[in-house]
């Protein structure tokens, strides 16, 4: 799975939202911007809309303007359904494993590419 894979991004987002919830905080704009960095806006909005429509997060409001449809984010939070999805979904577990192994992969690649 690539770092821009849907399930990797969903895992990261839900993890951030769950962690901030447990700490009595809300996710910041800068944390969301960092997570979505390098992604096409339409793809990022698709992820947020999908998670909202499926009941995994709250705080995503669809908006329409002259330039088209978009979303407005207000106090983004994970729902109990989102927490359950994060904990029980097999694709989430695979995404977690991928993210855990990234530092090892980078070290291995670096070892063989640096001369």
C-alpha cells in the first residue's frame, strides 16, 4: 500500500481523530493540511465526504458555490462507529502494518542506494 492509498490515509486520519478525542482536543488545521499534503483536493474531499456519509466522522458539511461542490470542515471528530472501524477492520490493520514498516524500508533502500 502506498502512502496515498485510500486505506492508509483513512487509517492515519481516524488515528489522529481518535487520539485527539482521547486527549480532549480537536484536530488542528495544520494537522489536516499535513496529512493531505500532496494529494489532489478532489481526492482528499472524497475521503472526508465518504467517511462522513458512512458515519465514521462528523464535522464535514457539503457546500455548493459558483465554482462547484466542495466541503466545509467544522470540528472534525471520530464517531463511535469510526473507532470500531479503526479497531476491527482488516484493511485498517494492513495499513497500520505498512506504516509501522516504513522506517525499516527507508533504511533498507538507503543502504542499497547510497554509494
